[in-house]
C-alpha cells in the first residue's frame, strides 16, 4: 500500500487522496454518521451522505488492513461504500482475508455481507 499510495501521489500530484488504517477509518465514519444523524438534515440517508462527503474530499481512498469484526461496521459498509462510489471515489484496500471471508461467522453475516460482496465485485 505504501508503494501504491506514494506512486499515485507522485504521478497525480493534484489528486486528493487519503491513506488510513481501516479501524481508524471506521471510527471516524461512525463519528461522522452520528453527527450527520443529529444535524438539521436528520438520519435519513446519513450513511450514504457521509460516504458522498468523503468522496468529495478524496478522489482516492486507500484503506490498510480491511477487516470486519463488528456488526455495526458490517451494517453500514454497503451504504458507505455506495455513497463513495456514486460520487466517483476510487477505494483501494489491503486485507489478510478474501472478501468472502470478511466478517466470517459474524452475527447476521448473511444479512449484511452478501450485498457488500456483490458491490465489491461490481466495482472492481
């Protein structure tokens, strides 16, 4: 990831890009979603709105060590990533697990992860 991010920044110096560890990223997303839900616009579409805002700030998002171990993360990932992709953000991630192994044996995995996996395939 270091090499990729460095090269992307060198090749496209005007590109707005962010590199962050996945756990740190999700902590900040939960905070942003909480703020969005309590703003004047309310909670409808809060997750997608946060994803769209992030995409407006970063055309390239590099996530290190994507690993889903929390049901709250699993529940919002599809909407969050869709909001970013709809606004043209390119997401690159590293993981020690294949997409089908993310959130393995997690609570209600069958509810949250198939949509996310399909989205990953469609946007790869």
